[in-house]
C-alpha cells in the first residue's frame, strides 16, 4: 500500500517528507464502533493494529474525532503500559513558523524587479516581536516579507496541522498487536423523526419512525458499527427548566418493549456497518405501524381573568396511544412527530408537528399540531362583584363557535384557580365541569355544526 | 493514474471489510412537482413579507422517474430545495423500501478544499514582477493556520497578499457543491420506478392582501384579495401545482436548517510577519453585486389591483378544508421561480355591506381618541361567508375616476360567521372628551362626542368598568359587548352628543 501511495504522488518534492502522503480518502481509523446518545455525545471505540518496538515509544493517533474530549481517552492493549497521554493543539500557522525560527537560519530570496534575477541570502532570525528582526552577515534588518520570500529549513517540532492525540507506550515485547482506543466525542447526536399520516374519517394513523443522526464532529467514521442509546447521559441537572403545562391526555406508560435495554435506556443498533460522514445527517428506519387508532380533539386553556375582544382559535390536538393493544406498540425515543393529512386530491399535506420526550410503551399522547381555523373560543369577564371582605364573585362567559360542517367537542380548561388563594369555588355553571386539579377546571363542550354555544361560570374567590 | 487510484480504493475497501459498493444513481430533477407554502409563524400580520428574509416554509412533493439497478444502489436526488429539512424527507414508491437516507453537507469551499488536501501535493503559482513561476509543494498546516507548505527548497508560507495562489490537482471525494439528499435501496432486479419525494424546506412565505374600495357612500365596499407568495430558495419549481395553507401550524425549533455549516467559515491565507501585514495593500474590494431588489421580481404592487375592477376578473385560487387548516390551490400549474414573488387572486366580491364606525374606549377619566373602523359580517347573506386568511387590508375611497388610499389595517384568520373588524385610521374630524364631577359619594361622568364632518357618523364607546364598580343612571340605553357596557350612537353632521352616567361602588352585602 505504502509504495503505491508514494507512486501516486511521485512529485518533484524533497525526499525528506516526514510521512508518506496518504492516499486519497484513506483513514488511520481501525474497526470503529460508535455509540451515540441524544445529548450531543458519543462514545467512540477504535480498534487499531499497532506495530511497536520493545520499550518506550510515542504513538500518534490520527483521524480521531476532531471534537474529542481528550480527558476521556483510554487505551488498552495486551502487554502495553501507558506512560503518558498528550493532546497537542499548538497549531502550525505562518506566524508560529516565524516565531519558532528565532535563533535559527532562514533563506531570503529577493527578485530583482528589472532583471527578474533571484538572489539568495542566509539570515538569522533575532526576534519576532510585532515585526521580524534578522541579521544578514553584519547587517541588522527588519524583515519585509512582502518584498522577499522566506524559506525555512524545516518544520518546527510540536506544531500540528490539527489537534493530535499522542500516547507514550511501554511495550513488553515488540511486534504488531491490536489496541483499543476509547474516548467520548461531542458533535454527534441523534433524535427520532416520526412521519404520521392521519386519516381523520377513519380515526387512524400510519406512523413511520426514523432515527436521524447528525455528525458535526469534523471527522468521518468509516464503516462504523453504530449503536444509538435513547437517553441523554450525564445531564441529570439539565431537565429542570420551564416546561409548558401539558395538554390533558398525556400519561406515561408502564409497558416494556422487546428491545435491547442498557440500564434505563433502550438501545437501537443499526443493522449493518455504516459510514457516518462528516457534516452528514443520516436517517434509518426503526418503526413502521399502520392503522393505529387516533382521534382529533380541540383544546383551549384560559388564564385567570383571561378575556379577548376577538374569538381565539382552539388548539388542534392529535391523541393516540403507544400501547401494545390499540396503539403503536413500541417505545418512542424523543424526537419530532410530523403530522400529514391527505388533501382533496389525495396528496399528503403537512398539518403540523410537535416534539415528544422519551415515551414508554403504553403511554397516551396528546400533541398540539396547530390552531383550528374554524373552531374558536372567546372568553369574556362579564362581572366582578365584591360580596364582602375577601369575597368576590367573578362571572365568566366562554363563547364557542364552530364553522365546520360537523359538531365538535372543545375542551376548555380554566386555569389559575389556585394562584394565591386556596378556596376558589365554582358557584354556578351552565355546563358541568370536572376539577382536574386544584388549579384547573375542565369543561367538555359540544358545539353543533355551524353553530355556537355559550358557557357561563361564576367563580367565588378571595380576590 | 486512475487505475491505480481505483485499485487503492478497492484495496482499502477490502481491508476495511466493507460490503460490496452500492451503485450510484442520479436523479437530476423531478418530472412534476407540487409546492404547498406555509406562512412564517412568527411574522406579525402587519409586517410585510421581506423577500430577503423569508422564514416561512413549504412542503414540496416531487415525482421522479428512476431506473434502479439490481442489488444495492444509492439514489442521489439533485435539484431539491436548498433549504431542505432532510429529517422531514419522505421517499415512497421504491419497491423494496429505503435502507437509509443521507444528507451530505460537506460542501466544496476554499476552506474544505485546503483542509482535505492536508499532506497532499499542490502547486504554488507565484507571480513576481510580471513573471509566473509554478512549484510543487505539500500542504503541512490545517485550515486555521493556512498556509504553510513544504517545497523542494524548504518550508514556506504562501503570500497572504495574493501574489501567490494554490492550485489543487483534484476535488477530494465526499465534497459536494450543495447539500445533496440520497437514499440507499436494494432491489431484487433492475427496473424503472416512479418515486415520490416530499420534504419541508425553509425560505418561503405567503400572505393575503385585501383591498376594499368603498362605494354607495360608505355603506358597502368592493373587496378584492391577493395571495402573495414568495420563494427565497435557489431552486425554481417549474409548472408546479401550487398551494398556500392558511391557519396556524405548530412548528418546533423554528430554526433554519443546520446543514451546510462549513461554507460560512471564513478562510484566508495568514501572514508570516507583522511588517508584511502592516504594508499589505489589498486590491480595492469589488463593489458588492447589486442585491436583487424588488424591482427585479415580478411583484405587483397592491395598488395595482384596480385593474381587476376594470377589465377581466382574474382567476382566483380554489379553497378546500385541510383538517383544521385551509388550503388554497392555484387552479393552473405555475412556475414558482427561485428568488421571486408571485400574486394570485384570492377572492373578488362586489358590494359587500360594511359599517364605518368611530370607536373609543373609556377607562376612568381617560377616553381614547376615536379610531376609524370598518366592520363586516363574514356571512353569505352579507356578501362574504368564506374563510378569510389573515392579512393586511388597504381601504380606498373613489375620487373622480380614481381611488385614493384612506386607511390601512389588518385582520386575523376569520372563520365563516365571525365579525370582521379592520382598524384603518385615526379619526381627524371626530373627537371624544370626558368630564367628571364627584358629588358626595357618587361620581357623575359626561362623555361628549363631536363630529365636524358634514355627514352623520356612527360612534361606539366601550366603557371599562373597574372591579366592584357599577354603572347607573345612564342618559342613553347602554348595550353590552365583550363584557363591557357599550354606548352606540349616531352623531349628527356638524353636531355633538353627550352621554351622562354615574359610577357607584357596589355596596357590600
């Protein structure tokens, strides 16, 4: 291989080239296994064969991930002891080249503007502080690199074209042997993407699940055995941020899928070895279910004393289950669910999307896909009456309108019932409600086709 | 040279234990395409579409005919939208399904060309004093330290001022001109198939623009509306079935695609020494190419719509319900060209009954200056009765044989049966004022409206009532709207009207 590579690049070049020029697209990676987590993290295992002399040697590992976390590197091999590991990121630049030449001799080439003849002089670099001072014979000059060409005798050691991992090893015996390099890398991640075709008339969905993995690590992993872990490891503290209140109808499941598990996480192996190219986004199918039951719902949540001079669109919600019976029958890794419906000509059109977290099998999901053009709610604060000290009556009306040719059920949640006081009561209501929590009451209102309904509620509060 | 290279490729493939290579098949473009455009979910309706910053998106569905070979094959789809969201791509019609989908965005650029050529031979072309010399060299530094090269004579840095240039022998494999979507499939036998490729893509937008021309002395208006759709993508869609989708569609993330990261990074040759840097004389920057401004687009000014009233009535889009959204279909196939804007008629209704109303709000001792309002009912019996997607409304008043703009407002999405209000202007000839007198425990209020117009106007005031306050003793009958007492009155020409009422605290029981 090596002589072939050299033949290929038989150029009139100095024989002192330090390493053979690699053939195009050749990689120093060995047998690579990549385990990718959801949170921009991957474990890379790289089995390479090293030819080692007995005793202490320094090995450079090229083609490791450019986003390697060097502190996580471990190296294992039979009869090997790691003396030290280095991660050198002092990059070779023109400026550093001059800096490292201080005290050394360089060659200056000048071209005569008239005769075009080139003259060469040896010069010693004295200093390079905001300008380069050189000594030519007995003259001291400030180098003007725009007029002369500078030739350096050699590359300075320890300057790299890119960050390089090197390991000093102590070998008990010489010869070739397999070694395993393990490290964590950022820049690799994955999520799931679900294509959901909703048939409203039949009340069914067809769902295809795709694993989408992205590689922005700066490195291509060739023929990698790839494993995806449905979980974000090591970021237990990051899940405490603000989350919007869920739409009613979401509940986690309790069923176990017949898939490989690693501790708390499901793992999704990719069947064949695959090349994960740099700057690539790759998708592999992992779920294909047709005819699972699904239903559409309308939901509107009104804040305390929320009122509007215009009718506001209710959320369109898609509800389905991931249960084995009457559902998708699988756990769903976190990702984006995109929902499509067929238009009048039968072509699927996009009607909205929503994100899901890691969803166990047996869960119920309620996902907002958009806002209904034709189903609206107009909340109004009709009256605020003081009934006594710390005793108020608030009369609200909610006007539901439906411009669709079929009746719909709108779920209205009035929230804020437990904001600062704890004895909010519903004194009277024109339709029965369900107190879903201390803070919320829920009405399920049937609105006739091309019709409207008004709900009137009186709340008793301390303020 | 090529056979050797191929041999190496084979050897390395064999060494790496790779399966037989998939055969590449290129699909250069679609046979037919449909484009459904969704408006930017975050753009306010009053903000016009900015052709240079389109943040809406489109669902693009393409039919392509492909001849797939027996065995494993990689099908590359060329000519897809540059703003493609690859994770949304759906490919149907392949007989044996899709093994995997890839979007390769490692783009060919000055930087990637240099980075991928590390350790490989290039040619330095040097122009000094009008003479050009070429020399072979090997790249020794990375793209962040460009450019240190090794020549026969030693180590050199490429001149940062442009007198030296690098010439590469070939484009490294795996770099593509633009992001390319490909799918891998496996077929039992070679055959020709028609596949459907659909995907979402960024860089589109649309909006409705209404034009109301008053007639019959302000009692009705001719209503015309355009759908304005824009394609900011680099790809044109010829003879496309074109649709726009109205209503609010939930999107997550909301960012532009993350692919194509590499092409934006700057890349330049660094200088060897500071003296050099100080004396460098850049060639004057070329004038930036003139941006494609709206003058180059086939945009039609909204005010140009009056042609619809005169000669031929334009073809309007056809509406259908799509779940809880509205889909408007352009009835004929049309070309949605790259970097262009297009207008199609949305509706054309004559003599829609409207009310012109002056409105104020009263809160405490404050009364808001009256604003001019156009009100219509979205009902069949009142000349409308169709879903109206949100958009801007321009109101014109005839003047001789021309029309002048008298106001501009906007409406949200209005379903059939809803009241449609457009706030078009601040009134100049109708004023409202308020007086207040506290006598004993009660507060007497007086609200006066004056009209300097030579014609009567309709005036409405919504009265904001604070918690625990009751209105009593009104001199006129008050209605109720949006949970507030409403005073609706006709103000005579060059006259005024006053409402008096009392605000009393509600007595606690």
